[in-house]
C-alpha cells in the first residue's frame, strides 16, 4: 500500500442490537466513529476531555465516555447509543419521564444522562436519590437544575417496576 493511502481499521461489533461492520482511521475515538463513520449523531461532542458526559454510551452495559475510548476497543463488544434506547414504537421509560417532567432544556446533555441512568436502572430498580446522584455525577448540564433529572430517573424506576406513577400536579397543568 502506498504511503499516500490512509490505513483503515476494520472491525465488527454489535451496535444497538445489530451486528455492525465499520472501517475507519485507527486513531479515531469511539465518539468520532459513531458520529462520523456511522452517522449516529445522538452521541454528542462536548469537552472531548472526559469531563462533561455528553458523549456517554453503553459498552457491554457500562456507561463509558466515548471521547476517551478508541473505536478499536469495541471490537466484538456491545455498544448502545441513544438511538438504540427505545423501540420503533415506544420510548424507553427514562425518555418518557425526562419529557414528561421537563428534565431537559436544550437537550444537548440529555443522551448522556439517559444512558448513564439506564446503566443504573438496569442494575438497580430502587435507587436512592444519593445513588442516582452518584450514577449521574459524571454528566454535566448547563441549562437546568439537576432536581428534575433526578426525579425523572425516580419516576422511570417506578414505571419499570410496574408501578402506576402520576406526574406532579404542576407538571401536568404546566404550573411551573
């Protein structure tokens, strides 16, 4: 191969439940592979230093910062992005409660929060407020307070447990 041609890494992994093959420059982060090579733009560029959580995805069920992981490191692994969180007919309960409670304003940080919260609820359907805070501590939001985000996770956990959950009166009637 001539030096003018760039070498490409070729790998296969499961992305949002489907076997995926991709070729990309081997120096790319998982964030760059997802956005640039696979056109999945729900995973956000934030600080690209691992400090904001906007690029959070699940790798083998664990929340990771995709800006800090090389794309090469997901070979034969399972990756879930925000695009794979719901189904074709329904949002995930976390997505529903974030929307119902107005837990996002600009929405830029929301995919990272949702996936970090999903990891928590996949392991623990009865998290305390402190456990929720800890699970989401790597995710930053510049628009809104964190209380609605924590409440949305609590409501989603209740829904996932099969409990009937009524939204607070001020949310239902737009009194906030």
